[in-house]
């Protein structure tokens, strides 16, 4: 368990996908990740921000929570897997989306 994760209150901890689905990750990850991430404004993320900053390349101090769901989704995918989320497109033009756009340009292909 990541140290920053362990410091969070138990009711704020993220789901551990790899521990829950070891057989999926033994094969490289999920073929498809589909979701509708929560829209939580960055002002409500105060206690989580140190963890997010330490653990996510897409971190921006003013990014909404769904940005980190994008990165987590990419990390859950098998090679050539597909990620599909219902989200606003604001991350494509807002300053806080810069780290996420960079992550996509390095690790994914948008369709």
C-alpha cells in the first residue's frame, strides 16, 4: 500500500483494483473500462490533494476529481484496451487539463 494512501482516513481510500482482480492484471489489465466518474470540484478535495499530487501524473491543484479517474482508467487497461467515460470536455481546454492532455499524448490514442 502506498504510504500516502495509508495516511488517508479509511472512508476516503480508493478501491484497490489489483488486489481485487489479480487474475485480470496477471493478463495485463482490463480490455474495457467504462464509467461515469464523479464530478467533485477541487475545493472539496483538500485532504486528498497530497495523495493525488504524489500518485498521479495528471495532478493539478485545481483539477476536478474526474481527471484522476481518467488516469486510473488508463492504468487499469490492458495493452490496446479501450477507455470510455462520460465526462465534460473542459479538461481539453482548461489549464488544469494540461497534465492530463500530456498523459494522453504519451500513453493513449484518442478516438
